[in-house]
């Protein structure tokens, strides 16, 4: 009985044309985005850009960074403590002493003049009761964040870090970067095609915390911390902090470390920043000019207007860059001097424009791959794939004769379907992905071998050739599905819990296995029908 093959041919052709079209379209889109693409791309150019290459093939940098969320909690606690002190001054309430805040919160050390009832009322009105809790222990009260608020701040700090890093990477012009959150406080950064990893890592990891802070009347600068503490007779005020900076000789440009006593409450922070650009200092050396938004300009103007003749420290990432004397009211802009090179000044403006990171970040994992190594990997991977496929083709044709040709055609279609599907979903091809590609060839061959051996058994058992083909495909189908589902399940776990290269292997393997089932069971059976069922009488098949 002849079965209709029309719809099966149409489906196979549709999948084939769709795979080729997806690969072709993806290659053209990649060339459009590439600044180095030729104006009239050739077929070779399109084929080379049909798949997005991973770091291990294209070269670049791979970073896993951890956000120190405790820094964000400490800043939040310090802001709350400063707000509490401001409200206390306005209402005339004596709150005692507030030591520096920590990630756990801050402490209020009540003085003899502090009235606990008034302080308690002040805390209730100045601090959100849904975010903060107060543990009253005699003359020392502990103010700490509640667990939901703490978790929210930690989550926000990581999400803000992801967005800030993405802004900085976009400003660098890196194409197709991977920036995504991992677990609660880690961020994965993959930057293909980066030719200066050290500069990129410095820009990404620089916190960019800018603050304009008043220097105390006795705050220096001093040549050592001991000298600074001596100026206060050993009783360093709690509202001040020691921050290191440097002095620079105007002629020899030699730096020497110095220390300042700065107000803990910053007059203006990076949150008030509107823009930054490269400028020049009084020595015509590269410097960074910054511009404040309306709120920042108002605060800056008020602070500078009230403190003419005092020093204002420009602090970047916990280091004093300069501490000029305020000669008059300044509102909208300022300049950061620090013996910058042109590249460092440009990098700092990029950091300031893209926003400060909410907390310090540390690099947990770093891998750098050179483009030459990636090119070698591609050549060796392609060579291994081609040689492996040729050997499989020869073995199948020699052992299974004309049926082996059927298997070869199915394997070629399997490769086309796999590449087209990866291009369609914009998957990234990695070196482990090439290994997954080669593995799917073996799995596809294994499926054909199962089917052909089943057909041989049925024919040897006395079945008619075409009936043997149909029964062989039916009986082998269950085994093929079992093996493929088992492997796909393992690949799903690799994708869920693995890192970038492992995920690349899992994606390629899953797509290849799905294509293998389609070609081995559907396409291969179709080829048998097209070749033999058109004949009037089939006495034997070549297998």
C-alpha cells in the first residue's frame, strides 16, 4: 500500500528552507551591526557571521563579580543616622552620640541630657517604622533594618550594579555583551572581542562614588594619621572620618600621601551629578569637569556660600583627589584634578556619566581568551567535525550500502537544521558547543544504526522488504525516544546549573538531539518511501 508523501516532503522542505533563511538573516543582521563589516558582504562574510561566537572562540574577557551588599546597607544606615541628626537639630532634641554606621545599622548613645521619651518620638517620626526597628538597651539604642527592608536594599543594589555595568559597557562600544545576575549577589560579565581587558576591568570595577565633603577646621592635610589625631588631642570627633589623599609638588609632580579629617555627611554626592567631561587643570594636564543637576547645584551653592575660606574635599572612591579652598559661591560645576593621563581621565568621565555602583565589587573569577586562540579553536573544531562526519559517512555507506546513503543525507540535514535553529534563537556557539555538535552526529548515527538493524532483523525473519522497513522504524522508535529523552534531561540540568560554556554545550546538545530525532525517524523514513514505494514490486532493499 502506497502512502502519501506529499505533506511529509512539504514539511521537510519547509524546515530546511526555514533553517537556511534563519542562518542567512542572522548573518546579515550581524554584519549590519558590525562597524568593521564590508559595504558589500560576500557569501563567505554572511556564513561567518550566521552564529554568535562565545568568548572561547571570539576572544574577550569573562568575569564573575560579587557585589558587597553590606556597603549599600551601611550607606543606607548612615543616611538614616544623618537624617535623624538633622531632624533632632530642627526640633531641639538632644540625641547624644551616633558612632559610624555599619551594615547592621547604627547606634545611639544617649547622653545625660537626652530625654528617652522625646528621642523615641523623634525616631518614630523621622524613621520609617516598616523599615527600621529600635532595640532600647538602657543608654545605648540599636537601630537596625528589618529583614524585608534589608533584603530589598540588597536586591536593589545588585540590580543597580547590573544596570550601571551595562551602561558602562555600552559606552565602551562592546558588541553583544552578556551581563546578567547570578544568585543573590553575583554578576556574570562576558565581553567578546575586547582587546584591552585590564582597562575594561578597571572601568567596570571602579565604584565611582563621588562626594564633595567639607574639610574640618583642624582637618589638615597631615602627613600621617598620628599627626591628624594629635591635632584633636586624641579625641577624634565621631562626626568626622579620616580619608587618605595625596599632595603633589607643582614642579616635580611627586605624590606624597596625606590624611584629612572630613565631615561624614557629604555636601554633594554622585547622585547629584548631571554630566562629566574631560577638561584641563591649571597645569594644562587632563582633568575631569563635572556638572550638577538643579538639586545638586542648589546644595552645592548653599554649602560653598556658607563656607568661604574653608577647604572642600573632592572624594572619589574613598580617596581625596583634591581639596581646594572655597573662594566664592559655586553652584553648577567643578573640576577633579589628580595627575590623570588622557585615557584615565576619559575612563573616569565614563564612570561618572554612567553612575556610581551602589557598593564595592570584587572579582571572583576572571578568564581572558585571546582572539588567536579562539580562531585556532574554530579551525580545529571545524576540522574535527568534518573529519568525523566523513569517517561516519564512509562507514555507513560501506556497511549499510544504499541505506547508508540515506543515513548520510539525514546527517547532512541534521547539521543544517541544527545551525539554523541556533541562528534562529540567537544562541552563542562556544568550544563546548562544538563538542556538543560532534556528539549529536554520533547520536544521530546511533539512531540510524538502531533503525537499520531492526529492519535487517525483520527482513531476515521473513517479512517483506517494505513491511520490514515500516516495522523496523516502529520498533526502534521507542528506544530512540528513551535514549534522547534521557540525554535531554541531563542537558537540561547542565543548562540550569552550569556556567556559560557548559550552557553552550547543553543548548547545542538539546537542539542537535531534537534535530536527530526528526531526521532519523521522519526524514530517513521519508527517503525510504520516496525511493522504494515508487517501484511496482520490491524484491529486496540495499541495507
